[in-house]
């Protein structure tokens, strides 16, 4: 798909993988809308790349519905959606004899999984109304999973479950939305250097990086964004979750 003048939405765009993806999309000429709960970070990015910034909590259903409508009014219905929102708050199921508060599991699944589906359903309904391009393609939806979907660690029960949900969502969504010329793809990153989410892992970087077969380092967010752009351009990639991890297994 040609990105020139193409309406694109990136969620979780104030930081890390989402911010770099928004930069790459804007450089390629897309009309980018960025969504994030961090209003200040979002504003800085939007000014830098000339995007429309819509601050909102991705778990707030009416706010998200309004955000998608606002993006559509400004740029037209999106042909590209990249969901990068992510929370990763480690919690043991039993911590010092006490059961994990259910609310912490619920919030994480709400933010990581349910919001990803919510944005997918709203954006795809608008996408399905667009005129088809080459091969009848109307758009592409990319959701960010994690290698934790397959190899979650102790403390990651909620995070891994939320990412496993995204991973399992990709194929049925691609099968259904293919009828409308919409592709659905997941990306499962390994270890990436991002400012906030994986601060803990970054502190352990020298040791952890040694467990990446090659290259022995954390991924650069630009490497994630480059894959996003490739997925958008390569129409044959559909209904799959692509690991981007240097061969790393947790
Ligand atoms: N960095 C890694 O190593 C890594 C590995 C595997 C998967 N991931 C996934 O990649 C995605 C991006 O992660 P990142 O490393 O760039 O993290 P990040 O913390 O830098 O970015 C996440 C963004 O999500 C936003 N966000 C959090 N809760 C929100 C909410 N309720 N509403 C709206 N926005 C909200 C944050 O403000 C932040 O800007 C996440 O889905 C994460 O799970 C990252």
C-alpha cells in the first residue's frame, strides 16, 4: 500500500515503539493520528512530525470511539492502524502469601488486549467502507504482541495472557476481515530499548542481551518501525504473528 497521503492511526504513540512507528509513517508521507494517555509526550511527538494528537485512555470506550471519529473527520477513515499501547506491570499470582489483586490482572488485560480489539473493531468498520486499491485492498491492521505470548516468565501471568489474546486474535480477524480487503498482522517483539515499559530489563541489559543469539543487543525501535512499514507494503503478509527478536527465547 502506498503511504503517501494515507490516513494512519498509531496508539501508544507517545513513547517507544509507537513513537518511532509514527515517525516512520509521517516520513513516508502518511497523515498520522497519534493516540496515547500521556498528553505531554504525545504533544511533543505530534509537533515534531506534524501529526494529529488525541490524548485518551485507551481503556475508556467512549473516549476511544470519539478519538477514532475525530481522526476520521480530520484525515478520512484510516487505511493503517498500528496498536502499540502496552502496560507491563509484573505481579506474582501469590505474592508473600497474598493472592494477586484481581483488579491488576483485569486492568492489564483491559489496556493490552481489550483496547486492541476495541480499536480494531472501530477502525475496521470504517475501513470496510473505503474504496479498494490494488487487489481490492482497503487497509491493514497491525497489533503488537510480545514473545511473552509464547514464553511468559514468572510475574507475567497477566501480561502474557493479554499478549496471548492478541496473538490468537490475529488469524480469525484476518479470515473475517479479508472479505473486506483488510489485512490483520501481529508483531511479537523480543527485547527492545524503549524508555519506559522495559526499564527493568534495560537495567539488566548487558546480561539479558547475552541471551539473544544474534545480534547480542536489544532491538532498536527503528527496527520495529521498519518491519511495520514492510508489512504495510507487502500485501502477502496476512493472518500471522511475526517474531522480531534476534532469535531470543525467554
Ligand atoms: N520494548 C520491548 O522490549 C517490548 C517487547 C515486547 C512487546 N512490547 C510491546 O510493544 C508495545 C510498545 O511498548 P514500548 O516498549 O514502546 O513501551 P512504552 O512504555 O515506551 O510505550 C507504551 C505507550 O503506551 C502508552 N499507554 C499505556 N497505557 C495506556 C492507556 N491506558 N491508554 C493510552 N496509552 C497508554 C504509554 O503512555 C506509552 O506511551 C507494547 O504493546 C509492549 O507490550 C515491547
